[in-house]
C-alpha cells in the first residue's frame, strides 16, 4: 500500500489522521505558496488526495501576499496597538495589557491580529486582506498542479473570553465545511436540536495546532479522513452584530454602553417586557442624590391616564404657542409631532423628582440651589434609565414637555406640589435599525484647564 493511498490512514469509521508538513525553512515574501506546500508534502512523503484538508498558518499567507508593514518608532507593543487601533473597525476593549479590536473582516482579536513574530524587530504582519480569497487561490493552485480536490483552512491564533490560553481558529475556508448545521435533527433521546451548529473549520484549525508549535517551522498541517460536508467560508463563522451579546468588554464596556445610546422616536407595536422596565428603574435609583435620598419616581401610565394627561398638556401648549403669536397651523404641527411619539409608544414613563427630602432654607438663594441639586440628580437617574433600556434592546425618547407645564401635570395626575416633573419618556422596541453611531466627540473646548 503506497504512502499516498488514503486507506493507509483509515483507522476506523470517522477516524482522522493529522499529518504535520514542516518546511524546514522560513517561507519568504518571494516564495510561491503552492510550491512551498508541495515541497513540504514531498519532504514528508505525502501526496495530496481528494478530500484532504490543508490547514495553513495565516502568517505564511500574509508573508507571501506582502501584508508586512513597518512599525511606528518606539515601544514595539505600543506600536502594534497603534497600528491595530488605526485599522480597527471597532475597539472592543482597551486595557493596559491588551487592545481588543474588531478588524474590517469582522474578527475580534488581540491587537487586531497585528503580529510581530517571525519578522524583523521593526516590522509586523497584518492578517490577510481576504482570507477566503487566499484559501481559494491556494486550493485552485494545488488542484492545477496535482489534480487533487483539497480543502483549505487558513488559521490564526486567537484568545477566548473567560478562558485562559489561546487556540487556533479559521480565518479563511475554501472547499471544506465551515459549519455543520445540526438544527432540526435529534439527540440520542430523540429531542429536537434547535441551536447546534458545529464550527468545523475552527475545530480543524485547533486539531492542526496539536501537531506543531510556534518554533516548529510547520505552517502546513494535513487533515485526512474528514467526512464530506457542505463547503463554506471563513466569513460564515463571523457572528452577525445583531446576534452578538458581547460587543464590548473591559473598561470600554461602560463607555460603549453610554455613547451607543441613541434617541428612538419610532416604535414597533411589541409590548415592553416589565422586567426590563424594573431593571432600568433599579439602575436609575443608583444615581447620586442629595442627602442620601432617592427622590425619583417613575409613573408608568395606563392608556386612560396617558390620554388624559396628553390632552391636558396639549391644551396648555396650544395656549402658550398661540400666546407666542404662532399661526394656528404651526401650533397644530408642533403638537402633532410630539403626540406622534407619546401617544403611539408602547410605554410612557413620567419621571419626577420629589422634593420632600430637600432641606428648607430661609433665603431664596439656598432654596433654589437645593432644588437645583435635586433636579440635577434626576438627570443622572434619567441617563441611567435610558442606558439600561438600550442594553435591553429598547428604544427611548426623552421629551421635556412636562417641565413647561408642571402645574398641569400635577393637577391631571393629582400629585402634591413637591413633585417636580422631568419630562416624559417614550419606550418601545425600535421600529427600524438603530441610528448610526455618533461621531467621536472632540473634547477640546469642553474639558478646560484653569
């Protein structure tokens, strides 16, 4: 039986054989990757056959494709972070010991995959620009030279959330399965499988790493015996943003949670989960407040109460706008614009600051300062509330109208005089995609030194 006969490695149903193909030298920028693979296979006494899967370290792909850059001057670690930040589609987490970014490919990895191993001290490797295309080119080249229909998996080393150590993952795939979808099947007990998708290409990448290490000069590993499956792409393994529950981490999570909140004024008719409202109010109640009080109240309006309050406020607003000299049609346009949000939202909350815990001073200056402190605490509570609602996938619009007619609000809701309204908050599932992220804020002119 010849060394290239696949039966030589068939040790049983479903068995795999993993064959390292060391190169004995470093692959250079002038090398042809097909030549390098075939030279390594020949040195190992292996001929490629149909169904083989070749795992290829992304470093050699980057080298032969010229994805090498000069690092900025200075500390190499800081230089890699600088490059990664400049290329990032998104910064996921920025900690003193590591920068986690999302690359333009969609990969989430340390330092954007910028790698300084096996290159000169002042240089670094980038990830292949299009790993799936790289895999496809190598597959086509091997088939043209050998006639074998071989799958290709381009691999790289990634860390993992909540787990120590690194493992190999698939960046690019051609002619091999990326995912094995078992949804719709059953387990041994006959129960329906609803979420099971095996990351086959990642498992192949991890298998390859078991027979090599970083200093072994083994960029190629052959896996033989894999059952045929539907060919896929490395891109298939990138989780879509709308399914990603872990889009921020470390110190960046807090910043992302606050800055990604956007005002939403158009809502789907879906009901708002009561648990989400309770969590949002609980978060609001962690805001700082004077004298260790919790002066905030959030009234969740029933349909009947909402209609009564909005009708009373609209009547008061029409009178104010008419007193300002606005034409009747402009008055109705402005009232209708506000009503379109507040009357149609699945939920409306009316936030208040209750001043019964305020200190009473004999002079107006301190009385006004005391009231302002309580109102300021209400702003902090409102921010907390809306950030947590956004974290639950809910949209919110803070509309300030009640602050302009506090007596009307108190009369309509039969509240005491020390209840100060802080606007209204429309809440619901957004009717469309979220607004685009805000542009980065330039704090020059905002953060001043005196």
